[in-house]
């Protein structure tokens, strides 16, 4: 495990301390979890971008053309 020295504004530190207490975890656990979430979100965005670049729009349109025309379910309309 690595050690990282981090400088935070007092207001941010206060909020983190309150959140950690509310969640019942240490400040270190809260920050590690938040960083892990951000890393995961960025990795997911990169993955989806790479998939989108490989997409075949014509094939997608052909699949959509096979969907029967029906009324939208209430709340699902465009």
C-alpha cells in the first residue's frame, strides 16, 4: 500500500470529516473509496468511447428497423 500526503482546503477537510463520521468510516477509507469510484468512472467512460468508435451505425439502424411499431408505454414516450 502507498502513502500519499494530501493538502486540502480546511472547508473540504471539514466536509470529508463529517461525511466519514456519518458513514462510519475513517477519512482515509472515504477518500480511498471516492478515488476508486472516480477511477472506475473514467475507465468506464474510456471503455464506452472505444466501443462507440467500433460501432456500425448501419447495422444498428437495420436492427432498429426490425422493431415493430407500437404505442409507447406511459412514461416511456419521447
